[in-house]
């Protein structure tokens, strides 16, 4: 008895313990079954952030509202799914949530965003939203905002069972929050949900769109500059870099509301790789650095890393190590090498490097912060902290807008490049103003040195015309009466065009006048001019012909590589010689002939013979010979209308008696040389 009575208390105690455990178990099951989201009074979009029931594996029955999910795992979506599946991560996970709604409400909808690369969402067993393929696994992009109305017949039941079939790839398990995270799914009235979705899209992408549009505007300016300044290759890299970024924009905009097959990711990877390469080439061009072999290797590895990352996203493969390895080359290049080069050249006095350093450092900060949050997310229990840090650093909320540090650095890049282009334009404008002033000074010098009107010479009728191809020319001539009544003529053409040629003309004209004071011998005069040019910096060359015409018609002529003159429409046979400045000590041969009364001696520059029409045809020697009998004004106009490519000068001297010369001068207006 005693023994019998002694066992009863133990049995009673055991019974009570079993009853308590059973009650706790029932309470736990009841709490699991009782988890629901109250949407009976919903009037605005709400995040489905309640605790969800989760089950690994795949069974179509999981979507049915009557399925018994009391044994499922209750998870907090604000905690990483990794904490609930610490072992081998499942490939497919089902979520279930019971939602209470008012049977009288209508027009409710669900909005999904960035859930997974393959998923299906059911409401009371009816598939409402889907993207990609869970089994067999076929991934799709998942950045679209997908909106679907819940059938009113389902709402009238007053109870909704939201079931999500989610494929979580190995690449997804690398992220801090694989699977569902609050914000991936919202419920609310359809119209407010639609409006909220648009506001979210605009707020999240406004800075990026501004950066892209600003970049396109800058690229258009850079293209215009490159077309006129081909030596600045940085303009070309700016255009190509922003073009690659802009090429991803149509896909990105479409993906805001439609998920695409992951094949598009490969195209995006190629475009992003191109944008990275052109950006590096742009930095090197601004720094005037060659693309050395080690930089080529860096760029190739960075581009390969971008493509590898897209492949891992598209195929759902990947691990923390592979994801880190794919990002390392780009980070080393853009967050270390490029900023270091900019700092070095900035300290050497390159102001443009200092301007570019600002967006480069901002981009480096983004990359380092991204790396830090990724590494923090790998630490067990710190996934939520990494997300909060990432949101703080990368998604700063400024009213309705969300500012991403990456796109902010893009805006800074556009601003920095714009500042550089403005500075360059200002500098070019200042240089152009200086050049204009120098041109004006050179024009004044030419006006002083070249005769303002043709000299009047007894016994000679003189015509002259001068048409430079630019504001100031490289042709020159001098007509100098001699004490014995003879006429000394020098006509020539300086190599090149523009200001350098005009300044050399000034040197030659001054030298001609100086030499003519002590000699009128054409060969000696040319020899002296040759010595003045030999050894000049830049290797200046000039052709010239000098002639002295005596009152009795005797002509002495020497030529230094210039066109032979025409005598009464016939080209004279004149010995050739090196141009002025080609060789020291050059001696020039002289030609002697007689200019009869009434005969005409015509001198022209090569701008006449080398006039070229639109078909590339030269005026040539034959046409020039046929024009040689025309007045010089008509010769010049004919060459201009045919197609002027060089300075044009024509001088005609006709020997006549004193009375005839006077009549000629009164009948024919004397042309002032066209100076510039």
C-alpha cells in the first residue's frame, strides 16, 4: 500500500507535466495558425511585414488555402532567412500568410518588387503574379514593380491566404536577405497602390535619370568638340562612355514594370564593361598617359569581372568568394589606381586632375562602402545591420527622393567634366582673342611693308592683284623703281599659311628692301634672302623670283623655285633652283632676255595653278597659260571661281612708251593689294 500510495504522487506529477507540455504545444500551434495580417480597415498601401510561415521544399498543395500549415516554421521577415536555415540552404521555399479583409471591400491589389529571380504568388490558390520559372529553374530579372488586382470574389470570403513559391538560387543566398524581405510585397487599394508605385519609381530613379540625361547632354557637347578637335581623344572617350551607359537605359526603364529573361543581363554586362573601359581611357587621356600593358591587364580583368558577375546573376550560381572575386578587379582599378594617378598629377599642377579627383573619390567611397556592407553581411547575425548601413550610405532619403551614392558620384562626374569643358572653352576663347590680336598686328605690319598702291613707272604699265586665302597671306611682292630708271620686281610664296607665314612674309619684305639698297642684281638679292632664312627655327622655306627690267627692255631674272613667268602668253624656260632657306650658300642662275615694246610679262603665284574645283581637278598649267593674256583681275577671279586653295597673286608689266604708259595708267584703275 505504501508502495502503491507512494507512486501516485509521481504519476500525478507526470500527468500534470504532460498536460502542461501539451498545453504549451497547443498554444504554439495555435499561435502559428493564428498568425495573420489584418487588412480589414486598410485604406492605403501597406507592407506585408508580419511573420510568415515558411516551409522548405516544393509541393503545389502549399498554395491551397485549406492546406494545414500549422507545422510550418514561423519566421520574422526582418531577420535573415539564413538564421532559420543554417545548414544546406534549400533551393525552393514556400511562404504563407493569412490576411483578414473586409468582405465588403473591393479593388484590393498586391504589388511585388525585387522578390526573386523566379517566383509565383498565389491568393487562395489562384496564381496572381509570377516571374521566371521555379521548376525547372529559369531566372528572369526581378527589378520590376508588378501590380495585380485580387479578384473581388476572393475578397468576399473575408480571408486571404497569400502563398509564395520562391526559388532561391545560390547567388541569392549570398545576399544578406535571401528570399522575402518586407517591401517585396505590399497590399492595398489598387489606385493608391498604383500611385504609390509610381511615386516610388520616380523617387528611387530621379537622381539616376538626371545623371543619365546630363551625361547625354555632355556627350553631345563632347562629340561636337571632338569633330573639330580630333587631337583631344578624351572627348571621344566621353562620348563612347556615356553612349554605353545610355544604351542600358531603355532596358532599365522597361524593367521598371516588366521582368525580362536573364539573357538581357549579358548585353548589359557588355555595355557596362565598355563604359568602364572608356571611362579609364578618358582619365588617361586627360592625364596624357599612355595605356601601358599593366593598365590593359587591369581593364581586361575589371571588364571580365563585370561580365562574370552578370553570369552569376543570370545562372543563379555563385558564392561569397566568387562574388567578391568578380568585383575585386574593378574596385582595385577604380577605387585605387585611378584616384592615385589623379592625386599624383594634381600635385604636379594638373588642375583638371584635381577636378576629376572629386567624383573619383566619391566613386571610390561607394565601392569601399559596398565592400564593407557585403563583408558585414557575411557575419552571422549582422545581416540586418548591413542592410541598415547600406540604406544609410546608399539610399539617403531626401523628401520623396532617394539619393544613391553611386548615382550621386555620376552627377559629380558630369559636373566635373562640364567644368573642365567650360574652362577649356574659356581658355580657347582667350587664346583666340590673342590670336586675333596677333593677326591684327600682322595685318598692320603687312600693310606697312607691302605697297599700298602700285608704283607708277615711266615706260611701264603695271597691273597687280593679291587675294589671300585667309585673313593674312603668305604671298609677297615688291615693286621698286631704281635710280637708273629700271624696275626691280620680287614676287614669292612662303611655305604654309596663317600667322606664321604672314610673319615670315614680313621678315622677307623687310629683307628685300634692305638688300635692294645696295644691290639690284636678282641673283645676288635671292642669295642674300636665302641666307636670311637658312637656319631659322622651324625650317622656313619660300619660293621667289626676282627680275630687273631696264628702260631699254633688257631683263635679268633669277628664280628660287617659283613658277616661271609668262611672256606674251608663253611660259618662259627658266632654270630651276632650290627654294629660299633650303640650303646655305645656294647660288642662283640668271636668265637674260628682252622685253619689246608692247610685250607683257606676267608673274603669278602657285595659287593660280593649284586652284582646285569640287571634283578635285586642278586649274593646271594649260588653263593658266590660256589665262595669261587676260587682265590680272580676271586671272585672279577665274582662279577664285574655279576653287581657291592658296593665296593668289598676279603681277603684269607691259613695256610701252612714256605717252602710252600715261594713257594706260589713266584708263586702268590700279588695284591695291588685298592685305589682311
